């Protein structure tokens, strides 16, 4: 029993000592601990919030897609957006089919003054007598006095979210109608009631399929056919046989699959995966900065308390207990920061979903209104990430504290010896070499994972080189004949310390390097993308006026096209038609663009990448986007098969062009070839070139005066650029926020590191005062040190940030989004942040120096008596 009591008393004493050391350090330097906690909390919060937002949006989007698919066993869809309904009787009468439900989905252009703001409404046309067996949730609910509205030719049933979005209610009043565009005409549909069980936030309308075909000029067209199989039919075998039969009779025209199968799931997810992963990686930038702040906090704390730890070791404290103590101090910062980050991330996700929507402004999940849901597994992962980063940051200081010899550590002035391990150069060079190798690695699963690894290795390698770089740079300055000739004692003392204490200098430099290099990299990436988009629009928008029929169901027929071409004062008109095409069932649809273009000079309208290839005589030319080369392996000179007019059609790939509008790929063909193959003479857009001397305002007035002018949307190139850049800025709002957070944390880290180092050198300043150095000269030393260290960190951070930006611009973005861009350096932003960093470090050094000198020289060195 006495042994147990002694052991219990020893454990209580150890716990009490750990608490004293922990809370004593926090009370002595609360600001350093607070900054490290905030940095970790911000990193965890941003990463967790982005995960919650995208998980909520994707789950809601997938659920909305599932509700549209209903309970079908098999779906037959066309490679083109729509197909002829003549296939329906064959499917409905096939052996094993119990019910076949035809479906027509249309994104109807909304008419009215606010149509541009509202966009399009998805309307699903169903056969009410058959859809009840497969898609009962989509059934319309008519009023009791009009039970046959489900078959009426003007009845539209809206989900609650669509009713709220459009500001209409069910009923026959004026407020209960929705006007949509059909060609250049308007069609008024009566809101007859709600959809039976639409998901929360899902904006859809449902009406009779025959009425939808007739009203919106889609006669004979279907989007898909849902099949319900008889009991006992093997679905997999039925699906394989049906696909084989359709491929034999209609080669390359139809795809057969299960609703919401793995392929469709991956199609929906891949649309936003790269965007989501890139945002998450950028969020971890703050977490990385937090890891370094933990490292600098614990390293400075260990250096300041080396003699205290040595005394505890001499009095019998085991080495393991000391190691555990330092890890406890760093881990406690991680625990508090991670917990605050989880709470903040959930709050931030809820706010972002309410303000920006589930796509954070990127446009991937339209028509859904997700709600944030707390996910314990993800919360545990991000908590472990925050804690792990903190433990990683304090691992090196903890090992140094445990390995230090008490007899040596008790002596003053051996701080630089403790940091000698930081001067090893081979780990840093190894990291830089691995980063260079990873930068040339291909993507993994469509994601630039090796690119992210290269960025991380560059950061680690760059920070690892700082002690050697600081020693070389400041020793070279110390030996410079020009500086020696000035005989300035303040400058001599400053350079001598910086040259002979590279370890302590590297701790301060590392904070500047980490924050500034990441800011430079993100700033260059965003600026390069924005400038590239702007230059791209300048190239592809050479006309004086652009006319759009409204999109969706809006279209310009041959008569309207002729009227535009005959306008006085119009020198030339070029027409354009866009529609989706499915080239691979496992990938999202690509965009087919049929436009008037000169095959001999395609570069006049297209931002070509590389040289064009002249098509052989009789071949139909096509120009593919960069995404097509990555996703489908299409190269100039090859033959690309496109499903048009119900048949596979061969096109010769004449070149590759840069397309920032379509991440999933686009193909441009001549409009005359498209019209001949598909029989579709309608267009969606027109580009008008004013005759010399004719003002654009007159052309606008003439277009608006046309009988169908009210149905058109007019825009000048400058207006389109302005709107597009606003959309760009909204999409990158989170990136701008992350960049601002990185700068704020970097500034705070610089201030905390310099103030801690200055306060820890009180004895050094006291000794300088004893040998005759004045208070003003000491402050001058600190100001020069702060400015010189930050300036070196800024210069090195710029070089490192530029290298990281090259990986982001030329590796990460092409592998993520399948387009290239030109490099652009935002000099005002870089120069402004650099100046603020230098000024902040000088000011912090001066303020901290005044505090460190306030106790007087005798008091500062009393511990050495």
C-alpha cells in the first residue's frame, strides 16, 4: 500500500507540474498561443465548411435526379439531347416490359423583363396514365373542381420551390400563370397545382407530355423512356440484350442503363469534384500556416525555457515526461483550434448555403436548395487533421527539448546550438527534387494529386533552406566592402547577429516565407485565370452586337434569321447553334456548337491552341476544345464520330481551341454541315457586324423594332465581358477569402514571431546596454533586423511563390479543369502585401523592443549574476 500511495502521489505531482507549465506558458505569452489556435481553427473551419457545403449540394442534387427518375428499372436515352418518339412503340411492346413511360425534359426559357435573372425552368412532360406506375412523386395534384387538369393542354404543376421562385400560386388568376418562350413567341401556362412530392428546394414543373410537345414546338421528341419490367425478368440480361439490339438497328444512337447507376452518379459528381478538391486544398493552406505557427510558438518557447527544462531534468524529471509535456502544449493548441474549427465550419457552411448556394457561385448545382447536415465522420477527420498538424508542428521542438543535455542547456547563450539541426541542407534539397519530379506526373483519377504533393514539397523544401540561405546572405552582406566602409556600429552588430544566428533567423523567416509564398502563388493563379478569361473573350467576341433568343426553348427560325440579315446598317451576320451531345455514357455530355466560321481562317473567331490541320478534300472539319483532348484523347488530324440526325457522323479534327465556358468538352462544326446532317435550321445566337459609319445604337434600335425583337436579348461585347467577369469573381469569392485569410494569418504570424524573439532577447539587450550601446541604437538594430529578415523572406517567398504558381497554372488547373491559361503577375497586389509585411515586421520589432528595454539593463542580466 505505501508503494501505491507513493505512485499515486507521484502521478498527481506530474499532472500538477504539467498544468503549471502549460498554463504558465499561456499566461506568459497568450497572443502567440491565440494566433496558433486561430490559424488551426481557420484552416479546419474552411476545409470542413467546404466539405459540408459540397456534400449537402451533391446529395441534394443526386436526390433531385433520383426523384425525376422514379422507380424505373431501365432507362433508354439518346446520345443526342432528344430523339424521335418512333422508338417508343418498340420499347413498350418488348417482351418483359410491364410499363413504358415516355419522358420529355425541357429547360424552358422564361419570358418577361426578369427572364435574364431567372434563367430557365425545367419542365418534365409525362404521360399521366403511365407515369403513375414509375414516377408517382412527380404526379400533379389538380384542384378538386378541375380533376382533369393533369391532361389539360395549358396546365402546369409546379414544385413549392418553383412557385416561390417564380412568385406564382396555383389557380386561374393572373398571378397563377407562367410565360415561357417557344422560339421567339411566348406561351402562357396556367399553374394548376403543386407537384405531389417534390424535394425541398427542387425547382421543376410537370405537365402532360403531349401538351408540352405541342406548346413548346417539340412535336415527336422524347428525352428518355423509363421501363418497368415484369416480375421475374433478369434486369441485367434484359439491359444487355436491349443495348445489343439497339446498337444493331440504331448504331451509336441510344444508351441503355439503370436510373442513377454508378455511371450517372460519377457524371454528376465529376462536374464539381475538381472545383471542390481545389477549394479544399486552398483551405488547407491556412492549416499549413497554422502548423508553422505552432512550430514557431513551441520552438521559441523551448528556446526560452531551455534552462528551466534543464533544471527539471537535473531534479529528476524523465526525458519522456519532458517530451510529453511539449507535445501536450502543442497538442492542446491543436485540440482547441480543431474544436473551434469544427464549430466554425458548420456555422460557415450554413451561412454560405444561405448566401451563395450549394455551388459557392460556381454554377454546378442549380435548381436545388441544400441544407447543411452535420457529419460526425467528416468532423472527426478534420479534427484529427487539425490535431495532427499541431503535433507535427511541435514535434521538432519537443525532440530537441528532450534530447538536450542538462549541463549544456543550463548555460546561457547556447540557443543557436539547439537550432543547429535546422541547418541541414540535404532534406530540403531532397524535397525540392521530389517536387520537381511530382510536377511532371500525370493526374490520378482525374485529379492533380501529384501537383498538390509538389506544392507541399516545395513549401517544405523552401522553408528548410532558410537557415542556410540566411547564413549565406547575411555573411555576404557582413563581408561586403561597401557596408564595411560605412563603419556603422548598429549595422555591424545587426549583420553580425544575423550572420551568426541563422537558426533563430529562420524561425522568423519561415513565417514570412510560408504566408507570402502562398499568397503570391494564389494571387498569380487567380490573376492569370482572370486575365486569360478576359483576353479569351476579347478574341471570341469580335462582333459589334450579340443577339440571343433566350436559351432553352428559345430559337431563331429561318424567317427570323433572314430578317436580321436584311437589317440596314448591318454588314455581316454570323449565326450559332448549341446543343448537348453524349459521346460516352460514363461522362457528362459535351457541347456541340454549330456556327458560321471560315474554315480557311478559324483563328479569327477561335482561340486556337497550336497549329491547325487542313482537312482532306470532302471532309467535314471540326475544332475541339482542350477538354476533349484530355477526356477523350482527340487530337488534330484524327476522325471524331458525332451522333447527329440519328446516325454516327464522321468529322475531321482540324484544331484545338481554348474554351473556358465548357469544362466537360465542346466541339465546333460548320453550321452548314450541322444543318445538312440534322435537318435543324434553328439557331440560338447571332453576331451582328455594323457597317462602317453605322453606330451600334442604331443597329440595336433596328433589332428591337423587329416583330420578334422583344423576345431577344441584346448585348455588346463589353457588357458580356463585364457580366462574365462578375460571374468569375463570384465563383472565386471563396478563393479571394482564403487568400485574405492567408495574408492575415501571415501578418499575425510575423508579428507574433518577431515580438516573441525580441522579448526573449532581453538579456542580450541588457548586455549591449552594459557595454555602451544606447537604447536608440538597440532599437535601430531591431528595426534593421526586422526589415532585413522580412525583406529576405519576401524575396525568397516571391521566388518560391512563383514556382508554386507555375505548378498551379501549368499543372493543377489543366489537370483539374482541362484548359490552359497564360501567366500573369499581379504586381500591385504582390508589392502592396510585401510592403505591408516589411512595415509590420519593423513596427513589431520596435514596439517589442521598447517593451524589452523597459526593465533596464541591470534587471535584464540579473539571472546571470
